[in-house]
């Protein structure tokens, strides 16, 4: 998605939340806020929002010296997600359609806040996604493509969520899946450390980083290694909104976007409601460049 | 209230809403946004939020040439409020306690959105405020002070709301009330034109402007005439959050603040809930400087 004035407000709010949650020392707040406001006062509007997000992360790191303010939350999210996954694993594996059900759990993982919410809320959200009608649902095509593909690139998104991705990948049980994470920390996005912590390497052929630390996939910033996989695989499964934001304009690759829509602007552009879950084929559903 | 990082976000959001509501031509959005972001990147944090609001209004006017973007809404609010006031007038005048009931209507007027809401919502809100328990309620003292005072200064707030103030003032029926409005347009605040349109001049001794166009009362910016009234009257009735923000630190004047709390930060500082209505004596309830 191209940078919109509302993205600027959202980005500033997100930064202030780091201080409200105690993830950064309040002594840095004024300088970080001033630097971000100055950055956005001069920003090029013709760029992807996640590209601007990268610059904001750089400012936070430069001022505070903290490269990974979300670290405590990320560890907590991974551990909590492991607990929840263990709870649902047996029933999913015994389900009439474990592929579809584990895919839904992986999509639910994209929205669940493993932080201050109660168990009740997490269970409720999972049950909702199990039963939800997706306004864009190319899951039948996706599951066919998975069977057909000789090679798959799976783009991971957030910590916590990747635990549910792991179960989905275990059930997919494909011989040639490469799982990609961010190269270094940004927001609560999963890195190599997280992927190895939750054991993604046990269910895929290889785990790589994308060589970049945008909160999504920016093809002009990723590593050559990542780009080689991206260009050569038969199928790309892209999880979450950040990856969608960076790749939504691509309509000539066999990409399936699995996400919960967590932004009103993106919901409006896709033509779905805020909070909807979608499984969207880039080849089947052409969208305008957002 | 002193400028808080959240006020900056709120101010930017408010500005963007002018474009979303079609009150300003979208061709000005980028320059206005960049100028406001630059202003806030260098802003002095040791000032009142409404003082920063004045600068934002100045930027909007400089870039767009529009001095009163809210004008169409303001006219609509005044007209709508007149309709509602006529509907409630008889029952209030026949009530066992018309002073208290008209005061409550005047406070309800501080929160009602006369814009896109339905009649049902406005009526519901009015009925709620008629019945509400105010967490800070110095209304008995206020009504005593009104009887005792030889001179009253009534600080108006928003368009629409001033129609309900008019009914309250008619029922107060005091011989020496001066009603103050903003000197020139800012947000949807009432100016002299609005006061005369709704006929405030028929129920008070005099209508004056405060000589300033902050969205509240900034004593270091108001006119000498306003300051003379402010310093010499026996009682000041201050309507709304903007006036409260500018005067909340004053604890040695006989001011009564009548408002609906529409900001979480202010609610936290006063120790009430967002959305609560209060009637608060500055002499009785000392508060820290917010």
C-alpha cells in the first residue's frame, strides 16, 4: 500500500504505544517523536507504507540504541502460541479437513493478540476463524496448488503466528518448502531466532531471511538469495498484512495471500470489511495498485 | 492542559478529518499536513494544547486561504439545535427544577453531534444527561452563586451548544450577564455571528468576543476588555472542554466549569471517565495543573 496520511497517524500512534507499554524508556520519547514528525514532514508520498515504517524503526534505534523494543513481547507471544497450538493440534489433525482447519488457525494467528488478552478471547477468536466465511476465499485453489507445486516459498509474518504456520506446514507435509523471515527485528515480526525457537526448521526444507527489515516484503530491498527463491518457486504463500502491502501490486506470480485485514484503508481498497480473513490468489483476483 | 504527544496525534487526525468531510479542498492536504508535521516537530511542549491548536488553525488558513472551514457545519449545528431546543423548552420550563434541567441540557449540548447523527441519538443523549449522575457535581453551589452574584461572565463554547446555553440563560434570568465568544472562527466554536444568529443577545446584558481565536480561553491572548470582565465579575460560568483546558489551573477565581469530558487524557487528570459530565467549582475542587 502506498503511504497515506492516515498511515502517518498510525505510525506515530504505534511509536507512542512503545512508550505506553513500557517497551522504551520515556526519556527518548520527545526526541524520537520530533525526529519522526520531521521525517514525515518531508517524506516522499510515492512509496510503500512499509518502506516508511523501516525509516521509523531506524530513527527509534538511532535515538534509543534499542534495536528490538518488542523483544519481551515477541518471546511471550511465541511461548503463548505454543501453548495454544498444543491445545488445538489433536483436534485439527483428527478433523475431516486438517489442511483447511490448520490454514484457518494460521490465519487466526495473524490477528490474535497474545499479549494482555485473556485465554477466553484467544479461544473465541480461533473458533470464530474456524467458522468464518471468508469474503475472498481461494483456499480450494491454494490447496490444489500446494499439491501441484514442486517448490514453495512461505513468507512468515509475526511472532506467535509462526507457531500456527508451523502446524499448517506440518500438515501440508511438502518436501520442498522454504520459510522466509525478516533479516533483523522490526515491530513484532518474526526473525530467524524466532523461527528456530518455535522449530519451523523441523517442518520445512530451509529457513532463510529476506535480507531486509521492513515490516513486510519490499522486493527492491530483499537479498539476492530471497529474490532467487521468490522468482523461481512454483508457489508463494504470503502471510499477513505487511507482506501483502509490499506485494499486492504483483499480478503475474502464483502468490496466495493469507491474512486478516487489520487496516480500514486496506479493507476499503480490497473491498472487504475491517477484520475479515481472506485467502487471495494474486493471479485470480487482480487488484489495483494500493 | 499542557501539550501531550497524544494531543499531536489528535490534532493531525482532526485536520485530516476536514478533508474527509469535504470541508477543505483535497489539493491542500499534502502541504497542510507537511506544515503541521513540521510545526509539531519543533513545537514547545511547555504550552497549552489549545495554544498549539491556534497555530494549526493559522497554518490551515495560510495554505488554503479558508478562514472558517467549519462554516457549513456550524450553520447546520445552530439550526438543528434550535429545533431540538424548541422541542424541549416547554417541558423544561414546566419542570419542578427548570434551572437544573436547563443546565443539564446546556451540558448535553457540549457533546451532541448535530451533524450526521439521527434524531434518535440526539434525543437519547439529552435524556441520558437529564438522568446522569455527575461524578463531580457542584451544581447546587453554582445555582446558589448565580443568585448571589451581581455580575456573571458566561464563556460560550460551540455552535449548536450555544442554543441550549441561551435557554439556560433565559431561565437563569439574571440582570447582568456578559456572554463571551471567540473573536474569529476556530473549529466549530461559536463566534459573534453565531451568538447573534441564535439570539443570545436577547437573554444577556452584553455579548463580547474574547479577542482571540484559540479553541478555548488563553488568558495571555485575550483582549483587555475580556480580561476586565474576567477579573471583575462575581461569577464565571465556563462551558466546554476548550475553556476548561485554558483555565483549569486557576484556583483563586469563582469559576464553574460545565462540560462533557471528551478526551481520555483530561478524564484521567480530573479522575473521571471519558464521556462524563461535570459541574466543577474551581474554588472547591483544586486540581493539579494539567
